[in-house]
């Protein structure tokens, strides 16, 4: 059974991002800007549905998809392209294949302890990044696998393309509120 990736992940490091973006023909100004960003990730994983929100100081990027189902992904905020994207599991790794103008494009996510790893694949270059899970809730099921406990989400994202999630605070805000409640009880 694949792991549940639900959680908030704080950026730790990245390698080879400039070369990866160059291979995608991203202009030098945007490449330099992207390399300065330290994106966090917020993931909600419910059964075969996932929402992955990449959070930066400039702009958030939201992927809202069903596993194994191809969809049109608008990469306009990233590189101005659109592609046909499919995300599925290969063992314990979440694998994305992006079919479009650039061949061999996609990524892999996997967990090692509380470290979320991401390898981006471009035409001839790889870029790696790592993020650390923040707060609790890691690896818990959200009730999709029968006997495992269901994790309740009182709120999720504040700004998202998913109408069901609009107007709600981000998951990391809930983690901060939960910690504050624990401190107040102590």
C-alpha cells in the first residue's frame, strides 16, 4: 500500500535547478528567480484524489487531480506550457508523467522518514529537492484503506482552484493553531 503524503513540508534544499530549467528553455531571469525561491509543499491525499500546493513568496501553484487519470495541466505560471499529465504510484513513489512540447518531462515524490524527496526530470537534466514534514499527521490514512483511522481536515487551502476548498485557511495554519491550543492547556 502506498504511503499517505498528507502534510505540510518545509523546504530544505535543492540541487541542479538552474540546469534543469535551462534544459526546459526557461529564460535566464526566470531561472535565477526560481533558484532563489524556497518552496514549501502542502499535500492533501484522500484515497485516489490528491491536491499538491507548492507555496512560494511570489505565487502558489496548485495541482488538483485523481491518481491514474490524465488531465490537462496548465504550466503557465511555471514555463508557459500546457501538457497532458498523469500521476500514479510506482511502489512507494508518486510518479508524474507530463506529455507535451518537452519530451521526458515529469517528477517523482517519495518519503524517507519525514523527508519528502522530489526529483524533477526534464529533456536531459534532473533537479532534486528535499522538504521536511512540519507538525503531525504524517503518513496517516484518510480512511481510504479500510481499517486505518480517518484523519479529519477541519480546513484546507485559502486560495486554490478547487471550489470546495476556497476560503479556508491553509493546513499549516491549523497545525499552528493546534500547537497554540496545546500550549494554552498546559
